[in-house]
C-alpha cells in the first residue's frame, strides 16, 4: 500500500455437477418471450409422494395475517434461533399452483435439510386458493417481505429470493419490481415474461443463478433467450446450469448444490460490504468483517499486518473520514467441500493504483463469513517487471 491504499479526499466448489451438466459462469442473461407450461401436473405427482413429514415449520397467526395483509406461509428456521440472531433468509416461491402441497414438495426436494443444517431461515408463501403470485398478488409478497424485515435480523438487510418452476417466474417478476430488496435471485427453472424485456436492466448488480433440464425444451429455450438478452445489457448472470438429458425437475439438482451457490453469494456480499465500508471510512463496519486472527497484506513488502497493526494504520484515516475506494470488476468465489472455508480472487480498480488484485480466505464462524486473510497486490506487466525490480533494488540500496 505504501502508506495509504488509494486514499480518497468485497473450489473445489461444493457444487459438484454430474458429467452431463454444464454451467455458464458469469454468462449475462436475458429476457424471453415465453409461452410456458406451469408443469402443475408434474409437481402434483411429486407433492403426492412426499419424502419427509413437514417439520420445523410454522405459519402466521390468522389475525396477524389479516391485519398485515399477509399470505399464509411456512417457516423453516433452525431450532433455538432467536429473532434477533443475524442470519441469512431465503424467500422461496413454490412451483405449480403454489399451494401448501407445492410448498411441502419444494421443501422436501430442495430446502429443508440444507437450510436447517446450514443455519438458513426459509420463508415459503402459500398462494390464495385458485390464484398464484403474479400481477396484483405480488403485493402480498411485498407485505411479507416487510414482515420478514421487521421480524428477523436479516443478514445484510436483504433477503435472498428463489423460485421453483412457476415460482421461478414469480421470482423474476418480483425481483424486477423491487430489485433493491434482494441479495440474490435463483430460478430453478424460471425466467421473466416477454413483457418485462425492457426492464431487465433493473437487475444490474443483483446476482442471478438459473437452472434448467436440457430436455425441458420450452423452458430451456426461453431461459437461453433470457440469458442472451442479459448479455446484451451487460447484466452478469453468475451461473446458468443446464442438466443435459434431464427434464423439468432435474434429478441432479439438489439442496446441497443450491445452498452452495447461495453461500457463494453470501461471501461475495461480505466482500462488497468490506470494500464499501472502506470507501465510506466506516472503520467499525470494515473491521467487523475480519476474524480475530486475520492477516492483511498490502502492496508494500512491509505490510503484513495482524488486526492490531492494521488498526494502528487505518484508524487515524477513518477517524478523519478518509477511506479508500476499490471497485470490483470481476470476482470468483470457491467453497471447501465441507462448506466452512471459502477462498476468492477479485480484480479491482482504484483511482490511484489503477487495476489491482485482491485474494484471500474466509472462515464461517457461528454462521457468519469472516475474512481470515486478505492479500492486495498490483499486477505487473511482464515486459516491465525487470525495470521495476531494478528501481526497487536501487531504492532499497539508497535506504541503507
């Protein structure tokens, strides 16, 4: 860093895909013109053969629901977790007719086991009889979002959004209406309606993941058109996974894979907020992202700091309202097989230093991701390396 880091006046992926699946990372997505089947019949078959009993769920009090104009919903929440305990929250929109049976089917197939294991709260709304969460009924989901935000300590202040099949279509419509209320969007499968084509730019900055069976031709074609349109708008799709040879409900897609994707979104949000806190000179928020044993390595060879040393360097600047701004241009995040460690590399831009690189490791501690190492470096063009090394040697010699 050489004293001030751009001073101003954020795998082994545990997502293991079968050989017949392929993922397009950072493919930018897009809109489509769908004429879709809701696949209610398929999901009704799945709902009629539940894998487990519905456990760990609760619903709203009818009087409260009426007062707040809430839909009925099922809640998955780790046992003993208090409402003021900070943690990730997923709003999971069900498939088919979005009835309670559909909620239970999606819980069995994707959400329950991994959510409870990894410490997630999952809220799954149940649509009014004979209706689905589209159009005017989205107001019920906006009310439910407000209820979630007022009731639980939502990590980062934003809920993750996911939808299965018909729920994936609802999820896109909801995200397009209120993109700032969500931390990520996952559709399995799902896509926006053709009428939303010109609104896709509203998703800029929202991480999106899409999943579809390769033999699910209508949905796959529309989702590919959506992906292409998003590329045209330079909206990054974090992953688009096509399970070749599989149908509307790919057998290779499971809760472990979905939650690994969500955990990578969480890590990326930690890094985004880490950089934002530095830019805003918010020292308390900045250092809260570090584990107690963290090491920060700056661009100068002398800058290998534990938290005490890093505080000594940074606190005087933060106390004067001075920070440093690094804007992420590209980032890759990977998870260890057990899901407890993450590592990353990111390309950043800084007004003083130009294009730089960050890399490091995070550890999941008590359900939260903490940075245990961050390494900031300045890539050197190979053709200039020798001359720069000579300058460094000369400076070191003169300093003796």
